C-alpha cells in the first residue's frame, strides 16, 4: 500500500513539474527539456 502511494505521488510530481516547466526560469526549463520531460 505504501509503495502504491509512493508511486502515485511520484507520478503527480512529474506531471506538476512538466506542467510548470514553461513557467520556470530558462535554466530549469532547459534542463527539463534536455531530460525529455517536455515535448515542445
């Protein structure tokens, strides 16, 4: 049960970071883009 909660939280964090990536400064946004989190 704990692992399931941890998995759900990790997915939520990834989605939130991906959604906020364009709003972050150029540094973090570029890093996320290099990691492939952003399609655009």
